[in-house]
C-alpha cells in the first residue's frame, strides 16, 4: 500500500504523467497558467509549441503513461 500524500498533483500536458507540483523540477508558465512536466524532454516539447498542449486539460485519470 502506498500512503496517500496530501499534495497537489498536476498532469504533464505532453505525456499525461501525473506530476507532484511540489517536487516538479520542470515547469513552464503559459498564459498565466502553470504547467508541470515529468522531464526536461516534455518541457522542451511544450515550450516549442505551447498552444498545442495548453488546450488539453487532462482532468481525467490516466495512470502509468510514461514518455
Ligand atoms: Zn512527460
């Protein structure tokens, strides 16, 4: 059993991995919204074309998707 932590989770808009906002090392701000990424690669993808990814608002539970 993994104990539930009280943290705010964000979803990486590039690969849909769930990212802990407090631990996130990679994030970008676009149009006053913050986006969190699991890795430098995803951040790069987002920064290259933020319009493409910022439209996606993944509020659903996709588990274990990785890049
Ligand atoms: Zn990612």
